[in-house]
């Protein structure tokens, strides 16, 4: 980043930057900057372009409700020492949609790190409970693959006895052998959209920071079915 600044670039698009990165505030004072896919920023002149994670959580949960599921659990993402706004928004989308459907008493959240092992362990806990869920919405596709592995190990059929929804519509989700229902966060389009606020930021570098959100879509595949 310092090399690019030294080369005199007119603007920077930073993808996946950690909010606590000390260089970010320093660089943003020198070069117009837009951050992509990070929702924890609180800098006065740095625009954010990201997926609408709150809407995505609601999309996933609503899909499961429309299939007749009521015992819907969520595996939430947890990053030690981080506010983790993305995971928190996806969880809130799930919880708000469950409450709107009159199912506040059915809200169940298991914490996981962003690994398949975390998803596996969270799902084992859910499936061993007195009233196991018939559907799980996981914070991302990798966690959801861990959930699928846990279901296979204990003999729970997907989607016959357990529906699974991931998030990000990753290349893994699109593999025919996996064929995972997933929320598409529009990663490529988010990247394209970053050029517009960057151009505006170059023209008005001291303007107030803005958040630009792209609406997600749901890609229904083979891991969800009727209750």
C-alpha cells in the first residue's frame, strides 16, 4: 500500500481490509480510498461498498420458512477480538425474520469460527439436542460444509431430514458433488460498483463517508427441501 501511495495513485480500492489496520487511516488521509466487503469501518472519509448482509440473512431464513421449516437454527460466525459486523448482520437478519414469523421461541444460535470444523462441531451440538432443528442457516459456505459433514456422520439425510443454507455462493457451493443452496453476495458486482464511489471520492475527497450496499440473491440447489 505504501508503494502505491509513493507511486502517486489517484485512488485506492482496498478489499477485505481489517478495520483495525493502522495504516488504513493514515493512507485515507493521503489518497481517496474505498473499502470493499468490510463493514466495521468508522473513518470519516472512507466509503464502503459491500453486500447487504442483513437482507441476505433474511433471504436465507425466509426460504426455509417457505419450505415449512419452523425449527431453524443459525450457526453464527465468531472472530475473537473483532466486532465482526458481517456475521452480526447475517445473524440479525435470521433473528428478525424468525420473530416476524412468530417464531421467537424457536431462535437457536450456535457460535462457530469461520471453518468447516467449527461448523461441524456446532452442528453436532444442535443435532444432539432434545429438539434438533430441521434446517440450519450457516454464516458462510465453509461453515455450512462442516454442518453437512456432521449430518452425514450421524446419519441425518440432507435435505430429507435436514435442510442447509450457506452464504457467499462460493465455487465450492457450485460444485455438482456439493450443490449447496447459498446466498450470493454479488462479489464481482460489488467490485465493479467500487469504481463509482472512488471516482466521486477523488472529486470530493473530504465528503462524508458513505456505505453502498448491493442486494444479495438466493441460489437454490440441492441442500434444501420441504420440512
